[in-house]
C-alpha cells in the first residue's frame, strides 16, 4: 500500500469524519486502493461507519468502535467483520479489516496510525463508560413504535 499522508480529522459538532485509503484485494488478488470515509456520531456512540467510495456507488458498513480498537492489538471479531493487526510489505503496522456478506468478501488493509488517531478522537468526544448516556432510548422506542 502506498504510504499516504494522514488526512485531517474533521469535527462537526458531535460528529467526526476522516478520509483514508484502504488497500483492498480484488477477486484476482490485485491490490486496489479504495477511498474510504470513517465516520462517528456521538448519538450513536458504539459505532463507526466506513463508507467505501467507488464509481458504482458508495457502500457503508457500520462496525463496533471497540472491535476496531481491539483489532489494532489482537485478532478480534466473529461473523461478518474481523479485524487483526499485521505488518505490510514496507514493515509498517496495519490493520486488516475482513468483511463478509452473502454478496461477497472484502479484505482491506488500513494504516494503523490513521485508524488509531481517529479512534482516539472518538474517545475524546465520548469517553469509555459514557456511551449509554448518549443514547436517546425514548426516541428510539418512539421511532420503532411509529414504524409499526
């Protein structure tokens, strides 16, 4: 993966976003760089959104903030998303993001420093242990009842 300068983390009120490049392996084993946006909202404090941008349209996956953090240090995850640390061909520390769905599988490599910096900002915005206080459970219940 080509070493990219770290993009600034954008803060807007109670949300954060950062553009990164993921090195993804296509079905033929070729590495393709995919522009991706990391997103975090204080009102959804347990989740980080990854939006993969492509010519055919954006694809969003929402993953656990804790899963990403733990995956920087040790293999973690079950089911659709797994994250584990690795070293790239230039001896840089990277995180491997392994996404599986009925439509296929995507193995992506992210710069660990970029991911770690982004996660650190999310923990500044919503510290560990305070997440539940950020959830609007009454609003969620009302929305669920209205959808019936």
